[in-house]
């Protein structure tokens, strides 16, 4: 989905954590095998550290870590808004997940600030606001996970989603979902734990990159893939480098990533 500058679409991936939250249906909680599988293959993210700790250096990662959607849900400074053919109608301040569930793409969450003028460290900037949330303990490191299957096909995938408060690169916009998935030929989480993965795919905006799990470019710490989110844009890569890619609206440069301690 193409996100407009300044808008966070009112749709959420079902809920894992660097601390892990695992998605479960309304009918049943996640099983022990599902929890174990998600935790066993949870990725390690290598993000560029803000070396000056002022959260204003755009060559490093201002929105570190990927965090909980609770930074924008039930936040009284965030407004649920409806786009009425070019006219914006405020609907509710501090909307919850229940408020936005099932809404169409003419609704969006409007965060405080102007994404086309996201100056830092001025009061009210996205970077300043996020630093305030983080310093207050309201932006913990979180990864969302979902175990998915497709009718008519064997196997399953574990999808990991990373939510960032703001996208500070090229097509600036409020809220940014990125992620990755690990594929298993097994049909159940218990079998997947025994057999191990077959492939991994990293999400990079409108595209992505797939590799065999045993490919030499897939870095690992035991069973945990080590991946590199690009500073600012958050596209997920296999290594620490500079990448030039074609996006939805032309070429873009994925900023260099650098491991932080």
C-alpha cells in the first residue's frame, strides 16, 4: 500500500517481541509450539546507533528501536481522520485498535507534526517526540510475529513485522511497517521446530529479497537470522552496506547500516 506523507494507514498487523508478541486468533491462544517456533527464529536487528544520543542525526537511526503500535494507539496527540475527497475530517483523538478495526483506506492516523518539515530538535518534531516516548519507557523494542499458511499449499511461514514511528528517508511518512519471513516445508509448528527452515525473505518497501536458509549471505547467531534495517528507510537487508534500489516512484538509496553494540 502506498502511504501518503503524514499519514499512517489505519490497519494493523495482528500481534510478537525483542520481547515477542505472537498473533493468535480470537478463538484460541497461541500454542506452546507456536510460541517456541517464533522465539527460536526471532531475528537480531543491527540498527545504526545515534552516537551523539540526541536523536537528530539523520545519517543514523532516529527511530531506534522498532517498537509497539501503542506509541500511536490511545495516544491523545494522535487523531483518527477521514479523507473526504481532499477534505480532512477529524474523527477522534487517541483512537484505539478497536476504533480503527475494519475502517477503509479513506481513514488514517494523523500524528503531531508535518512530515515535510520534520525538523529536529524543535519541540513537536517526530524525532523529538519519539525520543520523549522512548525516554519515558513507552517505546520498548518489539517485534510482531504471525504464523501463516495458505490453503491448497503445504508448509508454513513465520512472519516478523517491525513498526517504526516515522520513515525519515525519501518518501517521508508517519508510521512505517517493514519485516521479514522465514519459510518451513513442515506443516505444523512442532514439525517446523524439528526440520528447520528452508528459505528466508526480507521486506524492502514494495519489493524484497529471498534466499535459501543455508545461503552464505544469510548471517546467523544460532537459529536467529541477523538482519540490517537501513537507517531512516528501514528496508531490511542481509548485510551492512549501501544499496541502490528501484522503488514504487523511482530509484532510492538505502542508507548504510551499521551494527550497534
